[in-house]
C-alpha cells in the first residue's frame, strides 16, 4: 500500500528535524533482524541519546537535501538512520558492537560526521574509538607509568650513593 503525500511530508519533516538537531548520523542496512533484536537496538541507541528511524531511501535523500546536505552516497537495501544528539562517537560504537553480533542482518553502510559524509570503512573505524572515560584512563596510565619509572630510577640512584 503506497504512502500518502501527507504521510511522506510528515516523515520528511521528522527526519529533517532529527538531522538538523543531530551531531552525527549513521546509516545501517538491517535486513533480516527480528523485532526483538530491533527493539533491543533501539533501546541501546536511546541510552546513548540517539534515535533509530527507518524510512524509504528517497525520503531520506529529500530530508537531507532540505537540511542543506546533499546525500551523494549510495544506500544499499533497507536502510535505517541513526541520529545522535549526545556524544558523536557513541552511535558508531553502539552500531559497531551490534554489527559484530549480527553480522548477516546488520551492517554499517556509512554516516555523516563533522560536516561530511563518511563511507562504511570510516564509520566502522569511528566505532572502534574508545569513549572519553577510557581515553582519559589510558592517558593517566601513560602519565603514571612514566612517573613510576622516574621515581624508581631516582630511588635506585639514592640507594647507590648511600
């Protein structure tokens, strides 16, 4: 059953609003996912302050065009749009984690990050970047490790002199 023009305008308006507010957008192919898995995925994205939306590709293209961003990349198959409003990388991490579990049914096909469209390879690489807290802990580990080495060397020098 075809979608009415009013419904299409409503979908485009909703997508345009989400795209305008979002810090990052992810495109994913989702063919063959069960309702339970999609519900769990939506729940995971909501925890990351993001929306998971399914729409026709032509309506997605129109919404991007009306938002001032021309969607030039090819979107294969059934496509979902994930709009992230919080941490820009969190939607890529969540999608990458889910894609590893559901290799046949869920695939990242691209995204929109920092003002430009990115391909699937780049979107997957963005998903591999750890969160802010993990990066802070890695930095502190490096700093403290070097400090410990310095203290050890100074201690050994003090013992050698006495």
